[in-house]
C-alpha cells in the first residue's frame, strides 16, 4: 500500500518531542535544539535565536531577503525561559490601521509553540481576525470548542493547566485555517520540521493581546 507524504507526516506528529526530527526535503535528521544554547548568563540571546531561524530558512530553501536581516525581524521567548518550547520569530510585512489589514510571517522551530492568546476589542480597534497558511513544514492550530481526543498529549507543559483552546486542526503546506471567532483563545504548535506560516489578518494592536499563561511577557 502506498503511503502519502501527508499520511506519513501525520504519523510523525507524536514524535514532536523526540530527540531528532526528519529534514523537510530529505532523510537527514534535524537535531533537537538545546534550550540552554539560547541563553547567555541567564538572558535570552536574540541573535542566537535569529540564527536558528536563518538556518531553518536555508533548510527550507526560503529566500532570506534583506529586510529579514534588519530589526524588523524579531525573535522572542515570551519571558518564559523555555525558548525551544514557547517562542517564535516574525516579521510584520504590513500593518495598516487606517484600512485594517495586516500581513505577517510566522517562524517556528521544530516543536515550538506560540503561547495561547486572544485579541480583544479596544477603544481604537475591533478584535483582530486571523487566518494562517503554512508555506513550509506544517503546524497544529488550536481553537475553542470540543477538545480533540488525545489533545492533552500535545499540549506543552507550560500550558497543560491553562490552555482553553483544545480543538485541534493540522494544517499542511498550502492549506488555510481560520480563527473561529472574535476574541477566541487560540495557539499554534509546529511539527517536527519547524514551520514558516503566512498570516492574513485585520490590524494588529499589541495592547489588545491577552495570554492565558500569566507568566508570558510580550
């Protein structure tokens, strides 16, 4: 029986926490990253983090344009000290408040999550709405609703107790998933290759962000 790439990748999902992961386009293993390597004297080392994303981009044959070498490209550990579990990089290609549109690229290392959050209505902005499309690698997205059977096994330790969004959807390259509704809790988890995801959304306002884990800083 022939096994499709999609079926094979679904079977790999349970191995996200393993010590090695498969390369995006070959059999060469992708080594699990050492969390301690991203901290210098206890402080998050942004440049080391960015380099890990550049390495991933090269592995995916993703073009590293000049703008990605500037301060507009950012990497964060959300103040958790667990970068390889909770962290991301990103760049806002456009964030237009007047006409209410936003273009964002999300970069996640293997098994890395964006912490659970939601976007509230403020005096200046309506709740942000979002959709996501993986370009390289794949992700799980999580939203509100009936919990997906077995989802607890994939919730990282930092969110086991607080995660509200437990309805799971796997997005493969080119597929699109959408936020279920305004102000809903949601989060994202990269598969074993890492992932590069395009986000389409309405205007993003940092002051509208709320996180379910109160230790998160952004």
